[in-house]
């Protein structure tokens, strides 16, 4: 019966058109008869009537044939359940804790919206471009079919279609895209069925959500995000016209790949909207003048928050749980990231890396283009080819038009060249000379990078080789508030926060000092800052470490030794408490014993870790002594919004999670506060807070630069270095490279947080401006280490120090070695120790040739 109803509807339409024609004929005024002429002799039926009868017969036959077709084919048409119960393939989505999208994974990037969420300007643009009679016809545009048939007969093929929006919905949901008569018949019948069962708004909503628009975008809401980085409700008239022009040929009219073709199509849509009365002349002219900015042109992703590394971590977790179904089932992963803090970390890291890069040797252009002499032709070529060198955020590609030691003029194909002079081209000065190698010289056609920072002049620069990482944790439960695993995810997907095994240098020293507090060492214990000599044993070479600055201040208080990062102080403290005890103590913070071998070099950071683990360890100091485990996923919901998985963090305050006494965390924090107030991290005073503490770290030859710091609420770690370890620069330190990144993040993270210093726990006494364990107040704790009465006058190291060094050597490990091969860190060694017999777990390396010839040179950090 349904097929019969559809036929009746179709036949009624044809009959109405037929009756309308004959009504016109009846109402026409007949010509007045000429009485002077004889009446014509009756003849047979007129040719006109005969033709009508033939047409009527053909129509009747066609109708009967249509009834037959409907009777045979219509019942076999697919069910419309996929339309009435529309469940599109929705990709895996990853959000911040405050609901901002940071990642979308799946073959089809889609954001379903209801018709009420689609702005009127977008709806009108779609109708103007695809089907302006959509709300009048019943699924098939007969005039359009006629035009298409005439065109196809003329060209002798099936070159032109006549698809309405309804027909496109039928094709996209049920049919293949090949051009055959059979498919067209099915398409027509499906369109009739769709029109009989769905309202016009329902059909248009399906079209808006289902249509493919290039860049893996399905539906206009997704395309708006991908092309413009904005919600569909926010698009302008010009942007709506550009999007509406895409369905005809998404690849041909892609504005990122083919901007000229896309603009022509956009202007056609605008003209159609004007002719149909959808827009005014002034709106039309304004839209033509609007300059569109595309996300793809800027080289950015389509998300408001830059968090590719964290999004990838969330993706892997979802796939581990749900397999490939996660890509289409509409699963949403909500992370612990905080959107404004994540963006602050991203900006701070990139600024830190690019500040460093501007001080480096220029390595030459990325490529060359053969530019024609004609300026307009050259600009057109640049416009067409510049996309081969995609932008990376503020690092944009450009082509040199002219170059000399005085100035460089570059173009991005927009018709507005940029002139660089003075310090803007300083890094590349050597490549502007005529003596420069031809393959690296900056000449016309060279492709370069320009650093475009907000509120700053542009600089000629390059993609950095150096890498960096940053992570910030909620110290109360381990939730990751911000994570940046590297400078540019599209260039290097290796996550340095979780995957890079590096040496922390002096940023590990606080754990040695924390252990010493349990042995009676106090902030005012007097310790000799004098050279140490450790004699080799069983073929091992002698060891004579140095301070970073190669200066020795004689006896000094422990708190000052940590603030100034004195290596000799740290080594003597470790000798006193024994490396074995320090190793066991470090495991309380989450370090594995295998990665913290019990050697004297531990005092200088001869351990292996990564930024995430180090931030977790510092959280113990921040939260008063509780071990928390970093986690990223807050919850996972299915397509209906039902929570299917949820994070269960370890909370600070739960005594089951306590690993050190509250007073140890407090006194250690006071020591690290000294690093900020008067030590190697005084730059952090710019934050104007009294509740922050931390420690710098720089390995020997400046292979790694660190800063680990916290306040009671947030613990964060910044790192910078090369993937293939090499010197960052003679004067590059953790305080100069990593600390500014940390400060840049904390400025945002702590902006509206009141100062929150740790409360003094029970068992701690305040004596002469310092805090002590109650049982280790002055006169009761360790008074001095390796300090003789006459050494205060500045005598040279005594035999006692030499013998004590031997004793430390004996305590260092079972094989009697103070050294750890391939994991030492720090600065300044005058000896070349060989490999110990018992080799601990080595640090990660890309190749055996990456490290220095003398690995022990990396043992002494600041």
C-alpha cells in the first residue's frame, strides 16, 4: 500500500501539470472567424490531437510501467531505520576537564547537530548552492531532471545530474556513487520514500550532518571546526558560502588545497543567495571583501587547546579498552587537563625553545623554489607552492625575494612582502655572504622560517633541533593539569614527558638531603666545601669531582650548599648517610632501585628518570609526604553519555599513602625555598610568591637542563635537551633554559590562587630563623661533616678527606666503585673512570656514539 501511495503522489503531480496545461488552452481566446472565407472542409483528426493521444497513451503506459516497478522494487528498498534512528559514526573525542576538545580520532570527523543549532545563514547558503526549491518539491526536481536529460543527450553521456538534497541523502546513506541508470532509479524511489516518511527539516538535518566536506570532515559542524576553528553557530556569511560550496566537489573546492577554485565557488554561492533574495546587496559586497583565515593554512590543529601529546595518550588508553570500536562508537574521554593551564604550558615551552634557537647557529634554508623574474608571477607561484612547507604555529614558512647582509625581503604569497634587518636576520648572517656554500646560501627562492610572535617583530629563524618537555600535576591526587611532550607533535611524536629516560642532574639532590634529615643532619650542619679525592680500586681510576663553577667556599651550612648547588656538599652528605640508605629512601618517592644505583655519583644526579616521574616525586614534598600516582583520564563515557570508566586516584591525606613524615616534607621544602630566595632559581621570585620551592638541574656539558618546583597545590617539571644528547651551550643551565618555561606556566596556573604556604607540622621547632626536627635542634643533631677546626681558616684538603673518600668508596657499592657507567650526571671531572664490573641500568641512548668519550664527565650537575 505504501508503494501505491507513493505512485498516487507521483501521478497526481504529473496530472496537475497536465491539467494546468489544458486549462491554459481552454481559457485562451479563440481567433475571430473570417466570414469572407469559406468554412474549411472537415478532415480527419488534427495532428495536434493525435499527438496528445499518443502522449496520453505513452503516459498511461509509463504509469502502468511505474506501478509495476513500484510493485516489484519499492518493497525491496532498504529500511529507513538508519535515517529515523540516525546513529552516525562519531569519532573518539578527547576533552579537558573543563570540557574543551583537544583531540578527535576516527576516519570520519563528525559533530552531529540538530537543525535548530544550524544558523539561518548556513541553511540559506546550502539551499542556494544545492537545492533552492527544497521546501517546495516532493523529493525530485522535474525541471532539473529535464535540464539534466537534455544536457546528457546533447553531450552523449551521463555528465550532469539533477540531485536534490533528498536524493543526496538517499545516495549518501544507501547507494554507491557510480553513474548508472539503475542507481538513478533507486535514488528516485528512495527519495520518494524518504519524503513520505520524514519532514523537510529532518531531511535537511541528515544532509547537514552526513555530507562529506573534505579534510576528513563529515557534516558542516565538523567542517567549521576543521577549516575555521570555530563553532558552526559562529560562521560568517562569507565562511558559510565557502562551506556550502564544498559538497559539489570537496577535493576540487578545498580552500586549503585549492584556494583560488574555492573562492570562485564561494562567489557563485554568494551570487545565488543574492539572486534568491536571501541576502542584500550590501551583505553580498561585504562577504566578497572578507578575508578568510583557515586553520590548515596556519599549520595548527582545529582545536582550541594545544594538547596533541596528551590527546594521543588518551587515544591509546581508549583503544586498549575498546579496540577499534572506539573510533566510531561516540566514546568521549575526559582528561584531567585544565585548558588555560595547558595552553600556558604550550606557549611557555615554545617560547623557551625559540628563545634558545634564536641564539643558535643557522643551519640553512629548508628548500628552494625557482621564482620567475616577474613579481606577480613570482607571487602567484609562492602562493601555490608555499603549502608544501606547512606552518607550525608561530613558525611560518616564507620565500626569499631578495637577500643581502643588510636586509632580507620575504614573501608568504599574500602580496605583502616582509623586510627583515639588523637583529632580525642576525642568526643567518653567515649565509648571506657570497662565500657561503651554494646549497645553504640565502638567495632568491630560498624557503625559510619566520618567527611571528604577538606584539613582537618577526625574526628569521629555523625549525629547532632541540626538544623540551613540561608536565604539571595536582599534587593532592596526581591529576595531570598540563602536559607538553615536545616542541611540535607533527614533527616528533616521541613523548619526552613519559618516554625519555634522562639524567636529572642536581634536581635529584633534594632526595639525598631529605634522606639526610632522617640521620640527624640539619639545615645548619656545617659541611666542608673542599675538593674530594677518591682513589680507584681494583683497576678503577681515581675520582676527583668538581663544583659546577670550579670554586670552593670552605665550610658552609647545608642549606646554603643546596641553595648554591655545591657538589662537594652533596657528596659529603651522601657519604655520611651512605648511598645504600639514600637509595632505599629514594624508592619511597617512586624511583626504582635499579634506576637509583647506590654510588656516590647519586649525589650529583647519577640516576635515570623522566619528567613525569620526577614531578610525581616532587609532589611528595608538596603535599606533605604522600605518594600519589600521576593519571590523565578522569572518565570515559559512551555515545549516550553514560560513564563506562572512571579514574580512581590515590589521594594525599589518606595515611595509607604516606611515604615520608610530614616534618621531612616541610623541612625539605624550606631548604628548597632557599634555592628560590638566594640560590640558582632566583628568577622564580618574579612570581611574587612565598609558597614556591624547587631545584635546578644541569648535567655535565649541559646535555640536560631541568627545573622541578612546586607549591602545595601543583608540582611541575620542565626539561630541555637534544634527543641525541649533545652540548646545549657552555653557559646554558637549568636556571636559564628550563626555569623560564616553569615560570611561564606558573604565572597562569597560580594567577588567581592565594598564597598557600605549608603549615608547620608537629615535631618541628623554629630556632634562630631555621626549622629543625624537635630531636635534632642545634646541639642535638649532626653539627658538622668533614670540617676540622683549622679548616675554617681555609687550609687545603687534609689526609682525613682522602681517607674519608676511601671510606665512601667502600660504602658506595658491593664492587667497591664510586662510579656508575653511562648514567653519571653533573659537571666537572678530571679523571676517566672505566666501566665498573657491575653495570647498572644504562640511560636511554639513540646510538652508542651519542655520548661523550668520557661518560663520567656527565656526573656533576648544577
